[in-house]
């Protein structure tokens, strides 16, 4: 089923604004609010826990938390604890992290692909309640098993962009988070690579594809959306704008390309509560289509 979400952007809004933004998103009927953990801004799991405690129905996606910064057992504990407290409302994702930032933190790895290939299966096993033993280049666990795994483990997402990472995400993760700034054709190509890798790995289960899309509502929406896309060719194919009905209609091209969850990334200028109000209407239109 096609889904609509929205984003709280830590570059245009501070942690001090997060509480009111979360409340506005739930009141507006936004089904999913996605956050991410860029160094050195706001913590992913502390943010998620607070947001879920403040709300009743809103799902929170982490797209993403950097793998190099955390031992996989600690990440599994975070996910399991949050999932047990707020069942079915967490969408956890991990990724490489920006390499320069990982270097600043003393956590840069020589092979991010190897780390993902080792980390994500171990994380999925731990949150599923398995006893995990592995001795890899970066991930080493000796009969580690969570005492309190969630009764239903959530999907574990991985962020991917380049062709090699797309394939690894398809092989090892339950879903993939794709960054903004791409056309529907580019998403289609990325999703094809993910599906091919899954087939070759013998993964027959569903794989959820999340795509961030720059979006603007209200005055000067087209100009604001295109400006945020930057100097890429065909910018109008990489963004959404207009009233909620127009945005919902425009999102269809991304759904048709194979995206399961179009997550609306607010263009830089604009009131966040007004954005979530419009995003909630887009979600209702999409759900009723």
C-alpha cells in the first residue's frame, strides 16, 4: 500500500522546536514522521523515544543512524526497548554515516560496505530474539541474545545510494531509505538493483522502499521546491509542490516507479506546522485513492 510520511529536518529546525513539530504532525494526521542523526546535531533514539511518548498514533522513522558510531548490540537494545514500549510505531534505519564526520568521531571504517554486510544481519537477528555469534571484520558477537526482544521485531532499514550499497541493502535489510533529489526514473533504476540483489540472495520477503522527496506547499511553492533541489538537471522531476491534491497526484509517479513510502521533505522556507497540515491531507488523499 502506498504511504505518505513527512520529515523533521535538523538543518532547518532545532531540537527546541521538535516537541511542537511532533504534536503538529500528529494533529494533522501525518502517519509517519522521519528524523535522521547527522553529526553533530540531535540523537536518533532519544528523539524517537520522546516523540513516541508525546503521541498516540504517529510512527517515527529513523533514516538513518550511523552504524560506525554504535556497537550493534547497543543499537539492538535501543530498538528493542523502544519497540516494547511503543509497539509497531518504530521504523529504525541505519547507514554508513558521512565519512568525514565518522573520521572526526574516530569511527571511520575502511570498508563501509563490509560493515553494512556484517552489521545489518546481526542487528536483525538480535531484535528478532536470536542468539547471535559472529566474528567479522567490524562486528564481533559471542552468543549475544537480548533478554527483552520485542514480540514482533520491526523492519530494519538501510540507507543506500550508490550501486554497490543498493545491492547490499537489498541483500541484508528489510527496507531501503533513498535520499531526495532523484527522478522517478532514477528511483526505478535503484529499486531494480535492490530487487535483483534480493533475488540473487534468495530473499523472497517484502522489501519496503522509502524515498525522501523535496516538497513545498503555499506561496511560491514551485520556486522553493526547485531551489532546494539545486543544480541537478530536470529539477521539476525531482520535487513536488502545489496544494495537497497536486502533491498527491505528483507523488504517484514515484509510487509507480516502485517506491512504497514517499516521505515529504519540507523545502527550506515555510512554517513547519502548516507543512504538516498539508502533508496530512496528502496522506488522506493517497490512502483513499
